C-alpha cells in the first residue's frame, strides 16, 4: 500500500506581507492620481482652446455682418461731443443707453417691385443692450423711423450674437465695451469734423463666454476684445 506524500514547499517561499501590500497599493494610487490629473489638465486645455476659437469665430462673424450691412450706408450718425445718452435703442429702455453704445445709419434700397433700383431709404440702429429676460447684454439691430437722436426701434430687434452662433454648445455669451466712434477719436468722441456724421467709424466690442446663465465665471479668462473700422462706400 502506497502512502501519499505531502506537497513540498521551499522553506523560504512566502506571500506578501501587509507592509509590502500597502506600499504596492500606495504606488498604484499615486500613479492613478498622476494619470488622472494629466487627463483632466489635457481636457481642460482642449476645452479652453476650443472655447477661445469659438469666441473668435463668433466675433468675426458679427464683425463681417456689421461691415456688410453698414458699408452700404449713405449716412452714418454717431453720438456728438457732450452727448448724455446714446442715439437710439429699444423702446422703454431704462436707463437710456450710455453715449457711444449705438450707431444710426441710412441705407437706400430697392423696392419689392424693383429690387435693383435703390429708391427707398431705410434707417437702422445697432446697439448694445441687456434685456430683462437675458442674463447678459447682447448686440442688437433694428430699424428706426429716421436719423434723429432718440429714435427707438420700429421693428423687432435682431440679436446679432444669436444670429452669429453656429453650433452653440449652450454657453451664455456676454457683449460688453461696445463703442462706435468717428475714426481717430476716443470713446466717447471728443472732436470730429462733421458732428455726428462721419464717413468712417471705429467699432469695438468685447465677447465673453460664461459657464451658464447662472454661473458668471468666464470660460476664456475674461472678455475678448474686437476692433475694426467701417467706411461707407456710397
């Protein structure tokens, strides 16, 4: 009859001690935290770069739209020296817009029957304003009845910021520091050759992306300034 032998274990074979196990776990935790931090930093940098490109794209689209529309004007009007409020704006705006926050211009366009023969004058106002229903100020455009200061919108204002948004991600856009001045002057204007009626204006505005309508923190480190010149061609 054969007897079963017991399995043989070398005398120096043994498992992990508690100290070795804790050191191993600590090493894996440190490596995991490092990789996690690297991933978050990379993601944050990509988001910031994407957001800055987004702001630049929106600002450029607004700039191009303003230039396209205003360059065809026959008359431009900006706030004269010493103005206490801006030229035009929405009806019922309280308080009135500050000087330099708007521009009025006249365009001669064709009629519905003869669209290629400009015979009809239109008067337009572009202004910065914060509606009570909006978390931040926007850039608006509407028609007014004439070139006289104090005009209010006669058509439903168009939000130029919303019109520029292509593929919005649900962010909240804020417009600030808008200023319309005759070329070569400061904001608000202090001197100009033709009071209130330049042929060339400097336009400036700033765009910022907020995290949400309830979170005012900037996603791009603060407003991004846009500045350009528009000279009427007529």
